[in-house]
């Protein structure tokens, strides 16, 4: 397993797609993967930010190594259209990193489809995207799908009676739910991949406490958790580049097994070089994972294949 950027193996001939790649973890992971020789498709909802991200790293990479595709995860129609466009461009996909997300807006927001924004973007959109791209992944010889969770998943609970937080909204409570959903999705995907012969390795990661755009809030936007994180950040946080290393470790570790979880190895998982970590107990609940999968298929209108 890699412990630093210069440990990344040669990825020539591999194709990776990274969501939320215009800044932070996604940008750094894209840069590292491309630097190791992979062809990288970066996605984000803003064409302007996409061009800016490309300009930051494309000059250091061979021509054609990196490209940007607009994709709005707040719209399932846009996710489907973007996936179709990507499928028309590629003959296979080796690595899918579901990284994009929003964190703890102080007021309840909704996606274009009417879902609570964190659950809709962080979980449902990536559930749908992975399903749309599954045929492309299955054309790879060793495909991987990777979901970026968070230490906040430890405090998450799937509230099936109010998944969209219509009866009560807690910014960090709903965020934690969405991050637990990321882990439950990966674990259920791993089981179904084995049962149905998809042959896609499903993995999860978390970046510890990394300094990314998720933490760049104004004082008016900051809740108690934000202020607490800002207070301790100088002591226990790490750069976005260091936070992206667990993502790249999951994408490249030759010893990866379905359901493995990668995160920083020091200070209770807050920072440090990547290592395999233990998932929260709630992430291993089989019935919750199965039920969430079925509900997600209903909400997105996308049914995964049985074989």
C-alpha cells in the first residue's frame, strides 16, 4: 500500500473517473492518478471551475491525460445524461471514485429532484452514477468503485422514517447519515458483486480531518461542529493532498479486498499516511444495507442487474 505520493505505482493504460474533482480531495487525487500515468476524467458541476482545475494540473501532464466533464449531482437526469456521454467516449472504466459531496449546510436544502441535498448528492446521486457506469466498469479487467465516506459516519443513523429530513433537520446529523449511507452502499455493492458476478471491487475511504473546501464557511454559516473543527484543525488536520492519499491507496492497493476501508493512520484516523481502518459497527448491519439499497433503487428509479 502507498504511504506517500512517490509510492504510487505506474497506472499507464488505466482510466479513472473522479467526481467533485475541481478542488480539494478530488483535485489532488486526480493530479496523483494522472501523474502516475492514468487517464483521468474529472467531473464537477461548474464548467468554469473545471477549466480552472484543469489549468492547475494539466500543464504538468501529457496531453489528453486529463479531461473535465460537467456533471450536476443535484439532478438525477443530469447524472444519467453525463454517464451516457462518458459511456459513449470510453470503451471501459477501471476506477470510479465517488468523492463529491456537500457538508452540513445550516439550513435544509433540496436537490432538483426534491431530495434533501446531502442525502441526495452524497448518496443517491453516486448510487445512480455507479449503476449507470456499471456496464463500463465490468469491461475492465480489474475494476474498482470507491466511495469517500467520513469519520462522521461513526455518528450516523439511517432514519428510514424521515430520510429527507422533512420533519426535523440537523446539519451534522443528516451529513453523518449520508456518510454512513456511503459505507452501507459499498458493503452491499460488494455483496451483490460477489452474488451476481459483477467482478467489481467495492472499497471505501475517508480523508480524516483534511483542509478542503467543505470547511471553508463564513462565520454566519458555521455551526458548533464547524467551530470545534476550526479550533482543533491546526493541531490534528492535514492538507488536501495528504487527505487524498487514502483515496489513491484504495485505487491502487494490490492487496485490496471487497469492503476494505482506507483512512489516515495516525491520531485516531485524523491524519497520517494511509492504512486499512475499521468501519463503524452500524456500517456492518446487513439488513440496513439491504433496505437502503432497495429504497435507493426506488428513489432513483435505477435497478442494478441481477447478473
